[in-house]
C-alpha cells in the first residue's frame, strides 16, 4: 500500500472517469461534446500538489476548456494502450503532449506496469547478463533501478541508454500518429539537465535529448521548451525557481525568448504565488496555440486580475 502525506488539508483533485478508460483523471470533469483542448502527460500535467495545474491556467488564458488527461509518474505506454484517450485527443481542437521520460516504458531490457508505468516488474535475461551482480528483485520503481545501475557502472549503463532511447522515439511517433493533426509538445526541464543519467525529481524527462525531440519536429505542430533553475534547498524545503526561460518553436521555424520569473516549492516547479506568477509555460503554450490557430491573438494576452486568480474548485466551463 502506498500513500501521500498532503499536509493538514488534502488537495481535492476532483477525480473522474471518461468513457471506457480505466484510468482516473484529474477533474472537474469536462463535457467532451463542447470544443476543448486535450492535455496528455505525467506529473507536471496532472499537477500533483498544485491547486491550479498549467492546463487549467491555459484554460483561463484562452477561454477554451482544458481536459486534463495527465497521470502521475506516467510513461508513454499507458497512453499508447488507452484507446479512449487517443480518441478524445483526435476530437480536441489541439492536443498538448508533455514530453515524458524514456525510463517508464517496457523494452527489451525490462518490463513496467501497463498503467502505472513507474512500477518496475521484471528484468529480461539480457539485462541480468549485463549486470549479473545485481539482484533485481529489490527494485519496485524504474527510476530507483536505473539510478542504481548508473551508479554501479556508467559504461554498462550506456548500453541501457542506447536501448531505451530508440524505443522512446518509436513509441512517441506511434502515439503522436494516433492523437490527430494538431499536437503541441511541451518539455519542462532544468537548465542544467544531465541527459546521460536518470533524472532526479527536478531534472525533467529522463534520458531525453534535444536531438531526440528534433527527430519528432516534423510530426507535431509546435514544440515548447520550458527551462527552470532550482535554488538551493534550505531549511528542509526548496526556496524556489529562478531564471525561468522558454522557447516556442513552430515546426519549420523558430521564435521565442526568455520570459518572466517563476517561484514555487513542490519539486522546484510546484505551487506558486498565484497573484504574482505569470509563468513562461502558459505564455509560450498560448503562442503555440496561436501557431495552430486555436484561439485569436487577443485572447492570448496575459492580464492581471481574475484571469490568473480563478479558483480551481470553480473553474470556468466546469460541468
């Protein structure tokens, strides 16, 4: 049994179901008959420990309802195997797909849980031969297992990395091809991200390089990169995030720059000062929406006031 300690008052995620999917999604539940934007991804999209995740903020900025299909610690496999999420994405005006790491997917070296992709199930004979001194029965999670392998021998881990990255690229192409014509990729990562080793809690998608994303540029409408830098951990908590920048690149061209400053605590990019934060993530995602003609430019302007302060418990267009 696993549980999360959320503090004195637990955050209500308004869990809900859609269609025939077996997954539990973050609510409030949206009407899929009305025009909407579909958000597919992992912990960042779901917004664990965050009252207003970025899909909800994009909804406030654009006026277009957002449907949050994020799953905590998700990998690509859970969405590749969920026909309903793919169908809902094809019906959306645009789909925003979070770039997920290469660790939480089944491959020739190891198998993960089909829905909870961060759960390590078993190692293949090939991986056991590569690391004969390792007892794989001690691992329950993929990140723990991969980090242990990396620290044991970086040379042998290069073989693991070379095995995972092509599988990730193929599976991303497979998933993107099932999501419809308008897909925007968004990657949230640290400015000092090390793509050669499994990423930590604040490191961004594990083992994903710029070159891997570049290979997908012809299959998506736009790619949004959000970079952040964590300040030092003091008194048992993260003091915040500084020097946040982002780039939004439409396929075939480049635009963008560095915008705003973001502060937060949860996993370095978490809960923020709602009255002051104008996040680069939502700004550049909105520009990406403009690139695929989702909303007029007038609705993309970030304004102070109620647009940034609507309660997650009473979001606009809730059903």
